[in-house]
C-alpha cells in the first residue's frame, strides 16, 4: 500500500480495478513484465466483502470442461512458484472425492479428463474414507492431485510479490468513474489516475463499472452461505485436516452441487456448502438470503453421519455468475484497451494464476496462451448498448 507521506503518482502503464485474487494475479503478472501497475481496491485489505476471503478453497484437476482441465497443470506450477517466491505454504494435498450417479455425464467427463479408470462403489469408498457414507448405486471418482488452497494466505502472498516487483496497491479507494479513450482516466474517492490500459476485475461490482462503458454483461451476484458442521464426537467422523475434499455432481436433491473441505478454519468442523445462493446487491449482502440449510442438513444426515445435522458456524461469500458459469475474459467490444475479467461463478480461485496471465496477455495485445472462445463476451448477444 502507498504510505500517506509518499507522493501520489497519477500516471501508470496499466490500472487494475479490484484486488481480489483475479485482479491481484493480473497485477502480479503485469509487474513481472515490468509494467508500472496500479492496483485499486475499494475496501481496506484484507476484507471479507467480496469473493476472495476465507481460509480455504478447493484446487482440483478434475473438471468436466476440458478447457479448464488443460489449464490446471500450469495453475499448480504457478501456485508452487508463488510458494517458493514467498516461502509460504499455500496448498495442502488432500485428494478430492467426486460423487454422483453412475454414468452421470459431468462425472464421466471429469474421469476422462483426469485419465483415471477406477470408479468406486459405496462400499469401496467407505473402506477408503470411513467418514463418507455414499448411497447404494452411486459411484465416486478420485482426483488424487486435488487439495486445499489457503485462500487468505494466497491473496496476501500474491500482493506481496506484486509490490516487491514495484507495483502499487491503493486500498480504501472506491472508483467513482471511468473515462475511456486512448488514455483511460479513472477517478476514485482519493485521486485521478491515467493509463493507456485498464483491466476491470471488480467481482460483483463489475457489472456496474461496465455499464458506464455501454456494456450490459449478464452477471448475477449471489450471496452464498458458507457453513461449518461440527463432528458429533471429536475425531469420530474421520474428517480431520487430512481427509479429502468432495464435490457432488448430478444429485437430484442438489442440482447445483454440494462441496466440502476438511477441518481447517475451525478445528473439528467440516466446511460443507451448496454451490448456489440468493441473488443479491453486493452493497446490501447482509440482508437475509433464502436458506439452503435444510438441503444441506438432509445431505449431511445421509452422507456424513458423523457430523451434526445443523451448522455450528455460518458465514457468507459472494459469487458472480454468468448464465453458463464460464468466465468472461475479453477486451471491451468497443474500447480494446479495456480488458474485463468477470463471472468466476464460484470456481475461479484455483485458476487465478492462469486467469491473471491471460488478462495480462490480452492487455498487452499478445496472443493468449489458451483458446479464449469459451470466455468471449460475444457469446452473450445484445450486450453492447450505449457504447455503440
């Protein structure tokens, strides 16, 4: 962060709006490419108002979409590089259990993309992981590479390396307006900044920013319940800090999927959440949402009987979803020096090292390292409004 006594610069090579994990990794890559980069954040860091807070996130190679699974080897490598750069442990390998009905298309796609043959039935899974009680007739696939990212620690680490490479992080500065042009002008509550390139990675606030630029993106902020469930008897559930993560696919009672992580934040409690939530205004996220607790309680009683059936701790997080739940990583259709990264739909944290690299490449006018067709703004018709 800029010290109060330090003279405030106003001109940079590139400005990044939003210092969550995506914006911070974007700024990290830019600074390593010797771009004089300003990273703006409306809240004082660290904070819990967006999508990047909390102690843990799942990282996995298993994805039904091949375009994500292709990115994961480089993501793992870049996370390891960040660990080496900061001397900080950011990842714990635990494995991941993917649960679902036999033949479920997404589960089968995950298995193919992982390149594994073994499929476990309920008895085999129970022998390997006694805490799980899968229902008869269902199957499981194991992703042995998967584990837990220490999210808060990871965000601090990437921001530390960004600053170490000469980057400027200014927090507690809310962006008030963006003026496009050959030089983009960004006005905040504390200053006016100019740069030939701008990248917007503002999470749930992205929609409001791009509307200023004549773009109506189909971004829906959701308020998510983050629930922690206590073991009935300490140590009895077999779900300690080295137990696997899990993810359900294709269960009729949980169409958006349920996921769980081992005991990390709160000893003796497992993090189990529904991968969906209530539409919300990100500035009014503390309003009561519709509840999915009954759905989770029913799941836990059936699948994780060693846990209490009511959550011991409830927190909140924001997702920003696109209609297809794939990311938006693209240049503005009219202002090519403005790049947008948005719609990470509750599964973007693990991919942030490569997302940041791609946004950096787009901003510098380079050929992106991966096929960007699935992330193009043009897949949503009619988004250009007043910018035309």
